[in-house]
């Protein structure tokens, strides 16, 4: 993150512009320096001429002041003379004093020594003037005049010849200056072209990721949610934006996925509910068909039981009472959850009735863990199973039929096992029942009870799991049906059973 | 990130390289310009280390004799550390020989070589130079009584004898007249030894030949041709033989004889060699010319100077060889010259 901050677009742009500016600046400074130097050289070309002109003017000043002094003995003139002499000496010291093959330098040497002689001569003249030696003064002055002439002639000559060579150098410098200028302009243009190219490349490298981002966004907008934002690791804000966009797209995808799943689950739940309602309706219809008016029947049976009691027919009373209980259960419990105990009670009633009907053919025994009696479960579950065992197992056999019901707890579920010693179920049929396929044919053959498929479906819906029911042929003969009811079934029931 | 950094770094390297390249090109460019400049600056002359400065005062700078003498002196001087300056040649104004000598003395040169007529003025100047500690060498014409340290030149009397022989060869009939053009001024102190040599040689033969001198030294410039024309066109006194003792007079005479169709009527005996003189000999207009070896003279001047400057002593006289060129050996001489 720090790295990317340190290379943000701003920094990059600043870098580019600073680099370009510095480069151009350096080049321009260099060009300026070169041109300036050439111009300065041009300025100094005629320096030597100026120097000789100074010399010439100075020596003429000396000569004039000397003449004035010799003429008038004016102290001002003498002062001038000394001053000019000193100036002249300083100017002379710059001149070449060595023997040289260069004519200009040799001329300088000649001028230097001529001037030395001249100054000695002028001093001599001044001395003689002081000594009031009039003839000597004249003689000395004539000599100084002669040497003065020599000096001026030499200076003029050298001035002319140096002027010629200086003029040549000047024109050379002019040519050089024009070359330098032209060259500098070319170089400047080249550097600017390079710099512009560089800026274009650099800015393109900055904007390219942005364009890619925009392209990706356009594609996403057209509905292709699977496109990722391209992350170019430029290390600047663009990659930050790209990463953020990718996160956004990721969470949008997750959200859509979630929504889809929820929708599917809701659909499933709705279908489940519909199915359960259908099953219940079917069960109710069956009962309504079977027992036209259970209330009427139940009340009538109660009245019958009281009548039998009054007449002292205890067995009849008992039977009728059982019948009444059986129907009352149906009337009362049909739509409500019941406890295991109530279901067992219904089974007892039903067995009693059957035993009266079939003269005590059925031996019913049970083995029950008392602690499990209070677990809740859907109503009308055990009775259809018993009915099935009687109708398809015991009734078709010879001899005594036995039905054994046991309730026992396993780790987290309660097992209710119902076994008979009837003819036993065919394994293929058992398998079909488990898959819920053959239920109708069975129920079609025996239409007075609730079909096993109905029981299985209700159990599965109620507990929300597949493994609730098992039917198999026993090795010792007969059929065994086992119900697996979760111990925590009660809690789930609270959540989901409101509609049941 | 790495890829980007690499790109960036590459760009920076490219940019830096470009800048360096441009700068080095510019520096190279300016350096080459500087070299051009200094090259043109130093075209002034060959540099050497010189310990002495010798002023050579004399002849007309346009004189071929003086030219080759000076060139040789300069070359010979350079070898021994003497720079020989053609004194006054660089000056715009024209100065007389004596003025130039004075200027040289005032310029405190280390030595002076004078080629001039022996006048009193020169004599006193030579003594002034001597007083100032400047050695003077006289060239071609001696000033024997001055304080000059040495004399370099042909023996004028011998030279005169050679001219005399040539005159005798040239003169075919008795009563011929011979004019000797002497390039000196009226005020020349000593009579020319050359003239003496000529007249004595001629006198020895006891032939009737009149020898006279014509001075051409006045007003040095532009008069030579006038003078020669004046002599040659004066039919009454036209000489049969014209003896010239310097190059300019020789060329003037050659030109004049050609212009006025006097070939055969006037014979010319010249001095030194120049392309025109050699041409004249080839064409038979000039009978012969006497060559003083100018290069040898220049060399000897420097020898004398060097010897004196280093040892405070040198020979009084350095003889310069003399050569006669006529129709017979002119071709050889030209070949020799061009061979050099």
C-alpha cells in the first residue's frame, strides 16, 4: 500500500514533468553557456587592438605632458607626466618581452624595449630641464621625439596587422556562432521531440489500465457478470480502483448466489408443505369415507356403552367403550401432535377391537422404555402399521398371530419396532414401499386404512429427513417395521409444525 | 509492480542516456570548434625557443637577393637560437636604413646585421650600437673603421675583377664605352671597390675602353627604370656595355633593351639571378650575371652573430662565394635551382 502510494499517478506525472523539465533546462543552459561563451569571445576579439590603442594614446599623453613641462616647467604637467609614465609602464608590463618567431609578439617586444628607452630618455630630458641645461633639454627632447615616432609607427603597424588577424578571427567566430546556434536549435528540437515521446508513452501507461477498467465495466454492464476487472500492477490509484471493483463484483456474485439458494430452498419448502397438506387431506378423506360421522358414531357408542353397563353386560360395555375411545382419538387427534403414549393407547384400543372381532386371534405384547413415552410425534402413525401387519401378515396365515411392539432409545433417536409372525413381506415389495412406489397398489387393495406410503411421507415431512421408516422380512418369519424418531424431534416440531 | 518498475527504470535509463548523448555531442561540437579556432589563431608562425633577437636591416624587401638571403639567415639562425627579424618590414611606414638601425638600437635587440652603403651616418650608428653593447655585422658592404664585429660579403675587388673580365669579353671594338650602374647615393664616402676592380682590370689590357659610373642610389624607389631608360635612349652617349650591380637595375636594363629593341647594341652584365635575369641570359639579351651566393651570405651572418654572442669573439671577415652565370651554364643553374 505504501509502495502504491509512493507511486501514485500524481507522483508519476510529477516525475515525468520534472525529468523533462530538468532535461530541457540542462540542454538550454548548456546551449546558453556555449552561445554566451562564443559571444564573449567575439567581444574580446578586438581587445588587443584596444590595448594597442591605449598604449598609443598613453605614449602620446606622455609626449604632450613632457613637451608642456619642458616648455613651461609647469608642475601640473610634470605631475601628468609622472602619472602617464606610471600608467604606461603598467600597460607595458603586459606586453611580450621574449624573443619569438611570432611577428606580433616580436613587435610587442620591440615596442616594450623602445618604450623603455623612451622612458629613460624622457626622464633624462626632465632631469636636464631641472638642471637648466637648455641645450641638453633640446637634444634629449629631439631624441624622445624620434623614439616616440618609432613607437607610434610600431604600434600602428602591429595594430594594423592584429586588426587584420582579429577581423579574421571575428569572422571565424561569426561562422562558429551561426553553427552553434543552428546546432543548438536542432538539439533542442530533438530533445523536445524525445521528451514529448516520453510523455506520451508514460501517460499512455497511466491511462491504459483506466481504459481496460472502463472496457471491463462496459462488459459487466452488458450482463456478463463473470468478467473480472483487469488488475494492472501499476501501483497507482488505478490498481486500487480495479481491486475495489473486483471486490465489489465478488460480493455481488456472492449475493446473487445466496439469493438463488434462498429462492430454491423456499420453493422446496413450499412444495413440501403442499405435499404434506395433500397427504393429510387424503388421510382425512379416507377417514371421512370410512367413518361417516365419527362424532355421531362416538356419541352413539358412548350411549351404547352406558346401556350395556346398565344392563350388566360388562364385556359389551368394555368393547363399546374401546370403540368409543378409538373414534374419539380419531376425532380429536387427527390434526394435532400426540405423544407416544397416546399413540400406544390407540394401538391398545385397536388391538382390543380386533381381538373382539376376530375372537382373540391376535397375541399382542409390548416392551416399552417408560422414559420415552412423552416424546411427541404425528398422530395416526402406529395404528396403520398395526393394521397393515394384521391385514397382510397375520390374517393370511394359519395359526396364532403375534404382534410385538417395542420402544427403545438409541443414541439420539427413539426406535419403535413392530414385528409380527405373519407371512412376511417380499423383499422387492419392501423395497418399493421404502421408495414409496407401491403404496397405492397396496392401499388400493385394502382401502379401509391409511396407506403405509401416507405414513412414511408424513413422518419424513414431519422430521425433515429420509431415514424414518424401515420395513423388512424377519429371518425368523414375519415382517418387522421400525420407526426412527429423532429425540430432538420436539424442537424441530416447534419450528416447523405450525402448519401441520 | 515489478514489470512496471522495470519499464519505468528503462525509460529513465533511456532518457538519461539520451541526455548524456546530446551533451557529449554538444561538448564534442564545441571542442572541435575550439580546436578550429585555436588552429586558426596559431597560424602565426612556427614556434621555437630563441635566446637572441637579431635585427637585419638593409635591402629592399622586394629584392630577390635580399629575400633569399634573409630566408636563409632566418633558417640558419633558428638552428642556433637566434631569431633574425627583417627589421622594418612589418612597419607600415618606410624608414631609411639609418633610421631603422637607430630603431633597432632603441629596441635593444641582441644584434644587428646591416647591408647598406658605408656612410658616416652609418658609421656613427654602428659605434652607438657598440656602446649600447649591440654587436653589428656588416653585410656585402663593409664599414671597416666602425666598431662592427665582422663583415660578411664577397671581396668587392675580386668581384670588380670578375666584372672587368666580363666587360672585356663583351667589348668587341676599341673606343667602346662602359657604364657601371652603382646603386649608391651621391654622398657615398668610399669609392666602390667593385668599380675600382672593373676599371683596373680594363686598364691593364691597354685597350681604349672608357668606363664611367652612374649612381642609381638616389631616391631608392622607382627611379632605376627611368635612369636606365635615360642612359640607353641617349644615342650620343649610349654605352656599349652596361654593368649592373644590383638586381633591380639588371631587370630594368633587360626590360629596357627589349622594349627599345637594343638587343645586340647594348650588352648587359647583370647581378645575381632572378627568373627574369635567367630568361634574359637564355635569350642572349643579358651576357652574363655575377651571382653572389645569397644563401651562403645569410648563413654566414648568423654564424658570425652566433659566434660573437656566445664567445664574444668572431672572425673579422667571412667571404661569400661568387659565381658567374652565362649562356653556357645557365641551363645547369636553372636545373640546379629547380632541383633544390
